[in-house]
């Protein structure tokens, strides 16, 4: 509301000038001048009474009187779009584009605004056409590329998204290497889904070439090696995450276990987990290691291991696992009490999200490489901490 009223106050001088111009033009009848003045004060009255909707309607009528008020039309269209009245914004900007008296710059500005109207209303094909026209005529290149990039991401047109992202980098001097790597990973996922392993490998390599720190590319590459029976190469790719982005180590624990099981070398996996547990505060690593210790050395040793870790790295998951081992050894009322606590802990863990977006705070139970909320890439991370992990 404050923004709308501020805009209207800024619009008043424009409306006044329109009225003045018409009132002083020898070609306009005095009756029209009188009507314009009345409309101006009518609109002013609406502003003073904080009735922006009615004031806007009045000023639109005044603006329509003069065909040269391009900036005012653009401003009104923007206001309507911000208010969510996209149909009105579209109508205003379409009327502008239809004028033959516009300069190249004014028409380009109107095209840009209309394209943004279409995006807001979900008419992506129409918006794309207008932004491509801006590229052809060489106006508003940065804005056109930016909006096209948004459109191609929404449409999951990753090939075009890559092309536009690279051009946007050149124009804006802003690096999009990590985002482009994600686009290549999306293409690799698509190829894997179609069974095109060779093409998937090419896309993954493109992703790594774009961003050598891309954890997702390493996971996909490892997955391909694992599926093709090249287990040692898969392990090497999975372990690469430790130096690329250690936040995602949790994602490789299970597939790494499968790889070491295939090699029949579970001891090496245990040694690797011990190394990770000493260098990274990650409860999932501790839980995985405790489960292996319980299987190969017994639950008592596993319980002691978790207890020692919990002293320095307390977490709900760790406590829950400790209760599980103690519960198996308990009897009588102690067993009953622990069983109730275990049940309550399970409900607490079930309600807590596993991942959170660092940009918008979106909570998730599974990993999304692109946040469903704010659409940022690689912003969703595993949650670490006493309660969440």
C-alpha cells in the first residue's frame, strides 16, 4: 500500500503537466481542459483518502488523453504487475507496442515489460518470443538473457539454458560455472534414464569441465562406474566428494558400502569411515560406523563407541541409536521405559527435516539439487546439529 501511494504521489506532477498541456493548447477545447482539471483533482482526492485503486483508474484515463506519456504508461504497467493485476499490465504494454510513434528504445522497453508480464502470468512461450526479439534487435541484452535463463530452467530446456547462461556470463561478467555444471548434470540424468550411458558420460565430463568442484557430477560419474562394474573407479569418484564439498559425504556412505562389499574389503570401508568421523562432524558417519562395529564386533562395543562420540558431538540420531543398543540388553521396567523413549525419539526424528536451503530456508526430507522454493542450485544442504541431524 505504501509503495502504491508513493507511486501515485510521484504520478501527480505528470498528471498535472498533462492537464496543463491540454489546458494551454490552442487545439484543445476549453471544455476538455475543464474536464481534465476536474479529473486531476478527483484523482488527488482519492490519493489523499488512501484509495489507490480509484486514483489509478482516474490517472489512467488522463494518461490515455496524451499519446506521448510512454514513461507513465510503463510505470503504471509495472505497478499493476507488482499488484498482481497482470492482465491490466499486459493490456497497457500491448497498447504501447502497438503505437507506431515509439522510438526504438521505447518499443524495446515495452517489449521487455510485456515479456515480464507474460512470465508472471505463466505464458512462457510468449515471453520467450519477446526476449528473443530483444536479442535480435540488440536492446536490454542483460535483462533478456536473464529472463530467458529463467524460462528455460522452468521448461527444463537444459540445452538452451546452457547456451543462454554462457552468453549471460559474457554480458554480465558474472560466473555461472556451478549453475551450468548443474544443467549438464540434468542432461546426464536424462540420458541415464534413457539408457544412453555414453552420452551421460559426456555430459558429466562437461559438468566437471565447467565446475571441477561439482559434487553431483562426481556422484553421477561414480554411479555409472558402479553400474558398469568398475568398482574401484566408482570408489575413487565417491571419495572425491571429501575435497569437493564435504557437506554431501552423507550421500555416498551407502553406495560406498555397496562398492566395498563387492570387493570383499569391508575393513577398508571401516577404516575410511573412522578417518571421516575424526575429520568431519557428521552423525550419519558415526551411525554407519556404529552399525558396522555392532555387526562385526558386537553391540556393546558399538554402544561404547557412540557414547564416546556423543560427549563431543551430541545429536538426536546418535542418542536414538545408543538407546537401541541399550534397549536390546535391558530387562524389566528399564526395558519398558527405554522402549517408550525410543518411540518418542522416533517420532521426533520423523518430524524433523533432513535438508534445508541456505538461501530461503526450504525444508526437505530428500536432497534436491535445485531448491523447489527459491530455485537456487546447490543451496539445499544436509542439516547438522544436535536436534536436526
